[in-house]
C-alpha cells in the first residue's frame, strides 16, 4: 500500500470517528448563525424560533441524506425532495404561527421562499456528505482490490522456479554419488534447504537479511560444485544488522543470470563478483560477470531464469516504489547490476 492509499484510509477512518462531532458542530453553528447576524442590528434573535428551524432543518437534512443513500432514481429524488420541502415548510410555518400568534401568515410567500432556499442548501449539504463518504469508500474498495491484485501478481512472479537449475544440480549430485564423493550428502542438504526456502520462506512478504544471504550462499555452493572448473565466485558481505528485513528472492534472478551466461563462455575460471552491503537501512547489491558482445542483452526478458530479471524489476516497482534504484549496464565485456533499496 503506497503513501496516498494509506493517507486515504486514515482520512476515511478519521471521518467516521469524527462524524458525530462534525454533525454536532454544524447544527450548533446553524442555530447560532442567526444570533451572530443579529449582533449590531435592530433585528431580534428568538431562540425558540431557531430551535423550531433546527428541528425541521434536521428532518430535511437526514431524510435527504437517506434518499441519496438508497434511491437510484434521479427524477424521483427531485420530486420527493420538493414535496418534502413543501410539507416541512408548511409545518414549520404553522409552528411559527402558533409561537408568534399568527404573525407569520401575513408574510406567507416570504417565509415560504426562505424555507425552500434553506432546505435546498441543507439538502445540498446532505448530498455533499453522501458524495464524500461514497467517494472515500469507493476509493478504499479500489485500493483493497488493487492491493489484492498486486499480491496475486507478486505470488505468481515468485512461483516461477527455474527447472534448469533443478535438473542440472540433480545431475551434479548424481555424478557425485556415482563417484562416492564425501560431499554428496551436503549437496543434497543444500538443495533441500534451497527449495524449502523458495517454497516456504520465499512466500512470506519479508524475511531477514540473514535468511536471504543463507539462501544465496547455499545456491552458490551448489553452483560452485556444478561449475567448479568454469567459474570462480567472489561473494562479499558487509552487513550491520542481519535481522533487518527485505522482500525475499529479489536478488537470486540476477545471480542466476550471471552464472548462466558465464557458464556459456569458453575457457575456465571466469570470475563472478557479488557484493551485498547494508548500512543503516540502506541496502546495496551488485553483481558483475564477464559476457560476450553478442550476449550483451544478458537475457533481460527471459522467463527461463527462474523468477527472471524482468519479473524482479516488476516486483521492485510493487514493493519499493520510489525507494529503489536499479541500474543494469555493460562495459568492457562486463555485465553489471547495481541495486539500491531504502529499507
């Protein structure tokens, strides 16, 4: 949920909580306004008269609000409100005639027009309140649906596991088992940990930096065993708080991409450099690997790379809007990924 969505949600909750107070303040102002107008003038303020106007004004306001809330017939609303104004205005006039012993009858049209204009304004206030609450509720519903949609998309992006890695790693373990090497059990354990992380911890919204780094270490160990004659991986970590949290599986696609294309190069002992740094919630990740000129695109749009760089880019936009920078570039036959996140 972004800043604007949070702000709207807080505003809607505040409006619901303060609505009775707002209504009370409005009606107190409605009663006192004629008194303030009478100050310094020759007109007399009649409190009993204002209480009668308050009673009928509240009837008009809340019936109007109920009509806007329930009725969908626009023409019917207008006709009903006009009839309401006439009926309420008539009873209001009769109450004033009773209070002031018939003095309002002589100015029938003056008071009738005054009541209708006042009731129209009150009805308009009711309509404004209705629109405000409806607008904020609709926006909240839209935000919730949008958030669910994003969660679904993120779950889908995280669920795309690279089958090639599984097949190649199992093949390496199989060869290790045939040779009866001592590290076979350790490789099986790391592969198990790797997939447990992807299928369990990887589905959480956030994990600790420690868990994410452990997952990357296990993955690199498996790849080093599989490509020990082909690649040399330099993995450097500088972290001031291993309990800081981050969204899982954001880095692995860049590392998969680097290993995939480095393994395609001729020769041996190609160097891959990976750096992870965390200092006071500022997270930095970099990955550098050699590449051929014809592979300069480095599979930026491939779905065969597990989650895929394109998918990771989308996840970053969802999870860290305006809080991250991602730079992917090639220089001197070296492919570089630089990622910064404000956690």
